[in-house]
C-alpha cells in the first residue's frame, strides 16, 4: 500500500510553519541557532528548523518543489527498497535537514545572533535524488524554461557554490549545496546500483 509521505510532510510543515508565523515563542524554540544548540544542548533544533519558514512565499516554494519531486523519489525508493522504501525515503528527508545544516553549525556556533530555518536543504536532497532516477526528465526554471534534470543539477550546484562564497544575501546557499550532495550520496550509498540505473537513462 502506497503511503503518500510527501503529502504528510507538507501538511506537518505547513501546520508548524503557520503556527510559528503567529507565535514568536514557537519560532524561537524551534529555529536553528547554532549558539543555543552548543550552549544548551538543544540538538532538536537541527531537525525542527526544517519545519519552519520565514514567510508564506518561502513555505509555498519549498512545499511546491517537494510536492513536484517527492512522490517520484518515493516511487523509486519503493521500487529499489521494496517494503522499506517509504522508511528510507522518510530517513532521506529528515536526515538531510540535519546534514545540510552541519557546516553552518560549525561556522556559527559562537555567533549568538545567527539563525536559520526552512526545508530547502531537504528539498534539495529530494530533487537531486530524483535526478538520479530521471536524469533526462526536464526541470522547468521559472515554470517556463525546460532543461534536462542533470543539466539543471549541475547549474544548481555551481550557483549554490558561487552564492555561498559571496554571502551577500540572507539565504543559506551552503545548506542548498550540501543538501543536494547529501541526496545523491545517501541514495548511492544505500543502493550503489542506482548509479548504473542513472547511466542507463542516457
């Protein structure tokens, strides 16, 4: 029986994000703050911050992208992992929230004013896992320009690396970058034959 974990994740994320929009106490308790994590051992923030968003647009974009790619990944996970597919898919999503924040934590655990939130790292992991399974399927930039997934992936990695180096905006591009890489690594470590499946798509 197919359990739509993507939809469940979206609903839970939307509920927590919307509650946090209107309740600063919830936001402050769950947001990713490396200084607080280190000094108060509040390690749950590594995970809880992935269910918070800055505003409605931030929430909508992340959940729309997750909706667009999540079911594809769960389908292939079910194919490769059988009855355990849904659990590996859930582990991919949750662990990628943590993994995508790892370098940010080490760079900012002495900075009490640094905060981060959002599911972008996990969503990037899901998108890149989908590219492993459907590398030639088109991804539409801005809903208009369709380019093969593997090309879009290369461009995304290059841009994330560039933007992370500049650090001139308020976006954690490093989380996007490492979330994407983690999505590839997680899938290939669990099931190395996926790489052969990837090559056979060309």
